[in-house]
C-alpha cells in the first residue's frame, strides 16, 4: 500500500469520526426532546433535569469523536505550527466544554466525581 493510499484511508477515517460525532449529537438532541415531551405529558417533575442530562451526555460523547477526528487529521499530515496550535486550542475548548457539561449534570468537577465514585 502506497503512502498516498494510506493517507486517503486515514483521512476517510477522520471524516467518518467527524460524521459519527455530529450524528451522536444530533440523535441525542432528538432523543432528549422526545423523551422530555413524553415526561412532560406524564406529569413528571424532573423534565428539565432529564433533558439536561441526556443533552449533556450526548454532547460529551459527540465531542470525544470530534476530538479524535481532529487529532487524526492533524498528526497524519505534516503538521505546521499553525495546525498544532489550532488543535491545541480546539482540545482546550472542548475539554472546558466537557468539564462544564459535567458540572452541569453532576453538580461537581470531574475529578471530584471520580473521588466520590471511588470512596
């Protein structure tokens, strides 16, 4: 297999991961809305909390796929300084988003959550 074919395959894998990430987020949004409507019709009091949890988990999972795609895209080509800085900023922003979502869902920072699950 030539280098060019290998690069095309790796690029295809990165694009597929991006599509999966977007699809996960979209499906989570649709599922969360449908479930929230159902809970509302049943008169449940935790509609907002459940909506927030499902949306947050879908976003986190989708972000993981998107980060993986960005890493693959950046490290498989001859990375320039600009690409590396861009990837670093994307990872920092997505990490911050993930932490924020965890705080919103769980009510504590991710490292605090890990300690409470161990103890």
